[in-house]
């Protein structure tokens, strides 16, 4: 089963992806994590992508599609794509890749969260630089300030979670990613909206219901 999990920044894709991988034994492909690793390691892709990420802009299709191709060549099994595709062009390229493999995309699940709640989630988000665990200064604070409960790593406030960047990220999302809803509606009616507000386990229960139909 290949799935796409998408939605605006701060919708909870990372948290739900972890739960889906545990439940359905899928391979989690987070382009955000892959890009951040490439940027941290200063790979050619990372250096090229950094200027787009830091400004809150989308990384060009050519870079993202190349990254996904590399991942698909190495991983075998059901894929959960988190953060990809972000444009219709990327969605078309993904469909072409999966069709060639004989494992077409089953559903594209969209997490719906109001804009003001997204802003609150993002500005308060803190992420471990070592293991990637996510905390929130109000909703899910660490036991010790700026220290990860999971591994003891340092927590950071990412550059793209700053208030001035968040507004641009959400505007870019609406312009470039929202058309994916229509694309997946029109191609085998694979679009599935899910309410992303509330306790993560409640959101996960909604996800399971639409996936197990």
C-alpha cells in the first residue's frame, strides 16, 4: 500500500506518519527530513536546497523528483510519502514512477487544520537536532528546557518556524500545494480529507477509518 500524507505546514504529518508506519509496517519517506539531512551534511543537493528552505519557499520540482527517485531505488515495500508531492508536477511524476513499479498510489490523505492553529503550532515547535523528535513549548514541552527527553539532544527553533517565515510558508502552500486536492480527486478519486484537529490518537483513529474501507 503506497500512500501520500499531505497538508499545510504544522498539520501534524510527522506525528501521524510515525503512527501509520508502526501500524501498517510501511516505509516512511519524509522529504523534509531527507532535505534537512542533506543541508546539515552540506551535500550538493543540500547546498542548492538550503536557500529555498530558509526562505520558506518550495524546493524546485527537479530537485525533489531526483531525491525521490534515489529513495525508491533503495527501498522496497509500501511507501508512506510525507511532504511529497507538493505540486501537481511532482504528483504526476510520482504516479509515473509508481505505475512503472506496478504499485500505484492507493490514497492521498489530506490533514485539515485551520490557519490560526497552524501558526500557533509552528511558532511553538522545537525539534531535536539529534533524533528529530518534536516538542512544543506549550502543548508538549520537554522536561528540561531545550533538551530532548528522548535522546538528550539539543532542541532547536528552526529557521522556517520563525513568525515572519511562517506566513510566507502558508501562502506558498496555498498557491502551490492546494491544487493537489483537485488533482487527486480527478485521478481515480484518491483524495481523502481528514480532520487534523485534536489529540494525535483521535486524528489517527480517523485516519485508520478511511484507510481500512
